[in-house]
C-alpha cells in the first residue's frame, strides 16, 4: 500500500486547494522527489488548509485563505505555526515550516500565482537539541536475546535487527530491501537511500550468518517467490517497514526496554564511529548523507562522551 494517497489526504479540502496540491504533486513527481518527501511536503500544506478552515481564531480573517492558498499571508502561517507548536511540538512545526517554504516557492516561481511568498519573513521555530539515546551493545544484546531460536520469526527478526545495528541504515532502507540487494559473496547490502542515492555497505560475519540462516528458512515459506527480502509471519506477504517498526518495538518491550526503534541504531552507528575516531567524510558515504551537518548532529552524543572521558582523565578540580 503506497504511503501517499492523495485522494485520502486532500479529502474535504476546498477545490482550489485540492487543485493546486494535485498540480504540485505532479511537479514533485516530475522532479523525482521520493514518495516520503512528497508526502511530508503535501501534508504540511494540507494541514495549513485544514487549520484555516477549522481552527483559525476569529480575528485572523482567514476566510479567503481557507478557500485559496494564493490568499495566505504571513499572519496565517505564523498563527498555524504557533498552533502546531502548542498542539504538537516545535520540531513538528519546523518540519511543516520547511514543507510550506517549498509549496509557496512553487506557487511563486513555477506557477507565478503569487508575487511574494508568505514565508518570506516567517522565522523557523526554535527547537531544543536533545542528545538522542543510543543503543548500547548491552541493550542490543538484550533485544537479540529475545530473538534467539530457530523458528522463522526468530531468524527473521535477528537478521533485521543485526542489519540495523551493523550498518546504521534507515528504517525504510532495510524495510524495502529485495533479495537482489543482498550479496552474501561480498557480505554487502545495496541500500536505496533518500533522493535516489544508492550505496553499498559491507556487514560483518555475525550479520552475514543471521541473514544466511533467514534466507534458508525463507526459501521454505509461502511467498518465497516474492522479490521482497522480508516476509510476514503468514499469508505469503511482504513485511513492510511499518511492520518492522512494530516488531522492533515489541521485541524491545519483551527485552524490558521502552522506546526501541531502528533510528537509535543509526545514532549508535554514528556514535561509535566518531568515538573510535572515524573520518566524517567516510561516515557520510556509509550513512547516505549529503549535508555536512548530519555527522555533527548524529555524532553529538559521541562528542559529549569524549569530552566527559577527557575531563575525567585530566582530573580537573581533583588536585586539592
């Protein structure tokens, strides 16, 4: 089932809003934007439209903007942004801000429907930068322990978790793998990353063994002829990324841990890489990043830990 169902997310919107959003999606598809990016962009515009129709304060004079996006003003966007911060979070509001920047940029430059973007002087919401808790080896060991066994689900789930742990891939990258993406001759995996940026990443012997054991079990299952690497428990269907997300959470709870998700292993990979003195450029290639901000963001916890270790070694404040 596709992530982006345009009929569903635009249901009930005024015709003018719906028409513009369909045209924008066509433009995004022509630009080869990934489905997840298109969905997030379009959802931001849809949520603004629904806010103007349903939640805008009476004094905002949003009637025209609720019917037509070319009538949206800076005040409308700022009110929506404030509402997002209050009802969701600052980080969610920031994501909506970025999506709306792209929408009104398209209306202005591509469609020439507006002379100036209402986003022009709207400030990005400030967000609190938190150190993401990484998955320590002991934590991962506990999760893998609840997968131990020779049953199909145990073999499958261990292989999935080891790939996240060993390669630092995104949830969707592991979740959307096909049989052809795995090479057990070179012990490597072909990831299809964001923005159509593919990369090949090597994995270690333990991961190779787990994947190989899973493939042997998979060959005997209903649905073995499917191109998708991961199979669901029953019905001969693929296991989609959302199913993997649910599985990991469930395995984490079985191991006595809350908040276990694939992205924590991604942070762990960057954390351990930087802690071991690995090169940031090499890390960018392995993780599929193009922005140099990403190694700093993902390596923040490692930097804090290195500073603490150095502080402890120097003994500052312990000399008297």
